[in-house]
C-alpha cells in the first residue's frame, strides 16, 4: 500500500517535515540527512517562466558537467527507442 502526499512545500519547516517522514519510512536515510545538512527551500516563479528557468538550468548543468569531463551515472534501466 502506498501513501500519497498532497501538501505544498511553502517553508523550510515543510521540507524538514517531509524529510522526517522519509527517515521514518527508511531509517537508513538518517545518516545521509545528517551528513547533508539542512535542505534549502528553492522557490521558482510559477507558470511558463518557472518551468523554462528549471529546464534551462538543468541543460546548463548537464552541459557544464560534460565539458568538465564528469562521468555520467550509468542508466538504471534501458528503455526501447520507441515506447
């Protein structure tokens, strides 16, 4: 049985509550959370401007990683060329 979460993330307290729920579901995450520290609340504008900013930022990050010679993680699953 899976639970569905339907809360909006508006504050850093919301992020902390979500992380606490993840750690409760899988206590192995506690050490990772402690090592990573607090998770930042990163807000973006809504609508097209927000999604465009996210997509462009991701593309720039990927291009920078390729240019720096960073290794890509191996694919977890192989998908057919046509779905």
